[in-house]
C-alpha cells in the first residue's frame, strides 16, 4: 500500500509538521510539561494538548502528573515502548555501556576497565558481545536496538567519522568508527568525542539546561572541552573545537602526545599528575590520587590544586574567545570537587576578561562518570525517527 503524502500547505501537512516538531522537542529534552512543550515548539497550548492526547492514545507518548512551582502540570515523554537505544563511552581507561528507553531511563548498564593503549578492532568486537549479552538479559537481541551512540576520548570529524587529529587516539585512527561498529551489529551507530557528549548531556538534562552557552570541561587522563550554544554542539569545521588540553601554556615545556610542546595536558592531565609521585607510592591511577587527597594527603591535594590553577588559566583563554555563561567540570578528576575547582576559579578571576555580568560560574557535572554515556544516549535518540502517522519508529 502506497502512503499518500499530504500536499504542502494543507491542513494535513500542517498537522504532520506540528507533530514532528513536538516529537523532536521531546527527543531533545526528554520529559517536558505541556506548557514547556508549547514554549519549546512555538505551538499554542491548545494545539499541544490536542497532539498529546492523540499520540498518547496511539501509544507514542506517555503522560503523568507533576507539581512544578506549586501547580499541577501534565508531564509528557515518549512512551517506553517506542524502543531502546545504547550509549557507550570508551574513555582512556574505562568502558561504560548503558541501555535506555525513549524516556532516557537506563534499564541496564555495565562498566569495565580498559588497557591504556586499547585498539578499535578488539574493543569494538568486545562491545558487540557485551551489547548482545545485555540485550539478552532484557529479553531481546541487538536487533531490537534502534541506535547506538559512542563517545571517544578524541575529536571526531563528523564528515569522515574518523579521529580528526593524528596522535590523540592511537589504535583508532584512520577508521570510520560508526561504520565499523554498525557492520558488526547491523544497527545505526553515531560517534562523537567524550567532551562533546558530556556537554550535550549536561545541556539537555543537567547543569547547563538553562544556559544560553556553556562549556563542559572534561578533566581526567586527558583534558578536553565540549562547547554548547543554544543547546546544540559547536564542533568546528573538522570536529576539533574545544581541545583545551592542547592549548600551549609553555612553548618550551614537555613534548605532548600531539607533538607540540607545553600543552595543558603535559601539566594537568592524568599521566602528568601521577608522574609527580615516586614509583613506590602506589599512584597508578587517578583514583589513587583522589583517594589520597580525600584522606588528607598534602602532596595529593597540592598536585590537584596546581592542576586546577593551570586549567583555570587555559579556561580563561577559552572564556575570552567563546564567552560562555557557565563552565561545567566533569571527568575523573572532577571528583576532587573544590580542591580542583577553587584554584580554577581563582585563575579565572585573575586572567579572564571581566564583564558587567561577571565571570562564568564554575560548577561540577550532574552525572559524574556517566555524563558521556548519557550524551551518547542522547545522540542515538536524536537519530531515531518517530512517524506518528504510520506508527513506525526507525533510525
């Protein structure tokens, strides 16, 4: 049966466009009240109410009641039965996987350590098996996934799907990661950098939700940033925007993995911080450093504070160029809290250009170590198409 397409400008065409606008807003923001939906879509409250009733009856949407500002409101989200997506985060030392429904509710998750120099072929094979096992425990198969999002610890060229800068993720270069993974599992796959997806999660659901422009700075084994404007990522031409870890802070400094000298990472990245301790002190991972700082070890606290000062100086340059409203700090080292962020604020106050509105606020991330995985879930959902007329869901 051939489906007729409504002519442009007709009432049917307008209704379809309004439905699509409402569904796109829910994919983007998750749960919204009907009043918030009217604001985000530009549709009248009456139109929103009618569409919500229609799509709830057809099983596309789910409604519940909530109290916001002391008033009862109807909360709207995509129905859970719309389908499942997976979010994956390969950091430098850890793999995290979460499977979520259309409401972004995580129904299964797991994590495991990675070797420092992991390679794409072995890790994508392992990811395929893990996704299969996780879906089996949920009573399904990988074929039931609508889409998969992957966060990687390197900038990704969205035109080629490859790591955009040589030297930043050896073992993964020269490969279209999304295509390679899609060939293994037969599902659509979308890839971006971990900082971009951590920033996307914070902008959609977390600390950056109300900010007009925000920066997510991911501080861990590596250092990078995701730039968000109006709730959308700013990637640059080749996906290299936000590489704050490779801002030069000393042109005569140590050689960086990117082949330049004196990059921020060579002073404040995980390996640089751990190298400051003698081999016998047991500082093998950032978790060791964080635990020592929590236990009151003066050397550990000083190392983290010095890193915060360096990062704050680089952040000031980023603020002078990008002019964000909010700085969100994530990544493993963000668990140090004010030991890290107080020196960052001090450096920002000393070196950033001021304004009538003051300097950007620096806050910790909402989702901790799972921020990038939630961002990967978000890009997977962004590519899921819900056809309310045909009652079809595709990716």
